[in-house]
């Protein structure tokens, strides 16, 4: 009777979103594979740092390629960890902390460093990058930074994407500074942003459009000039044009996120 009651409680806990009533059917070392996959982000971050310090057009392009690969790793490692049930296999190791450390490097600090090294913002306005850095640190440390129903709360520190577009589109320095300040301020606003890999609203559509967007970014990166001034002006122009077209996804993401934010605010009222 006691055993049956225990099994019933475990089953009820699983149905409420807890751990499975049955242990994972694979050894503990399998979980370390998932953590090692997450740890690949540290190797990519090291490569980004070297490329950014080098400071050439070719090295900046390499840094953006590594940022894109880091994004793909980040978009898939969580699903792999949940599928392998790593928390049950290695309860003493928190993979989410490792993920946060890597994300802060690859999504925030290194992209902001690239924006400074590439002189995307004027030297007199370089302090806005420190504002973005502090704002992102605040966002990462917020307990409700992610909701249980698949949303980020506050601007989710996509500074790698911001750095990419500001670098490729070559907007005036003052405009780039305004963009950085506005997005940094949005970190403190309790707005909601799609988290497609966690099953947010329109996750299938968002993932599909995101796949199309990644393909377009690959073309932009391939055509991105590796020298300054560019050796092939026509190819450089194509890179700029495709970058403009690829903005469809960030615009879609922000518009849908803010439409959902306004609706949630209205419900709360």
C-alpha cells in the first residue's frame, strides 16, 4: 500500500510538470554530453574574443559567424538537456548557470566589445555600451526573466543581433547610439518577448521564419566584405541589401512580442 501511494505521488508530480516517475533509461555520463554541448559556447566565445581584438574587417566577419553558431547551439542545447533529463541524472550540476555564463559572453559582452572595437558608436558616445552592459547584467539576474508559458521579460539581450545589423547597415553613429540606449532601457520595462524554443505563442511560425532568417544571414555573412574598403563593391552592396531584407524577422519578432505585451497588460488591468 505504501509503495502504491509513493508511486501515485510520483506520477502526480510528473503530470504537474515535475520529474518523470521512471528513471532515465541511460547512464549518468550521457548527461555530460549535453553539458559538453553547452560548453562548446565557451570555445566559440574564445574565438570571438580573438577575432574582435584583431579588429579587421575579415576578423569581424569571423566573429559574427561564431556568434551565429553560438546562437544555434544555445537554441538547441536546452531541448537536448530536457530530452536527456540531465537534472535527474546529475542533480548536483546546474547546466542553466553554465548556459547563462556563456550567453552573457556571446550575447552581451563580446558583441558590445565588437561595437566598440569596430567604432559603430562614436568615441564620445561609447558610454552607451556600458549602459547596455549594466542593463543586460540586470536582466540576466532577474528571477522572473523567463516566464513559465514561454516568454522573456524585458529586452532579452540580443546584442549580438544588434551589433550585426549596426555593423552591416553602417548607420550614422548617433543613430546607432540611440538604438543601443533604447534597447537598454527596454530591459527594465516588464514587456514580454517570444521564446520560441519554449513553446511560446506562434512558436511554429516563429521557428519556421527563424530558419529562413538564418539562411539569409548566412548569405549576408558570405557576401560581407573581408576588407575595408571592399574589393568587390557589387557584392558588398548585395550584402547590405540582403541584410535589409532579413530585417523582416527582427521586425516580426518585436511587433508580435509587443502586441502580446499590450494584450497581457490590458488583461492585468
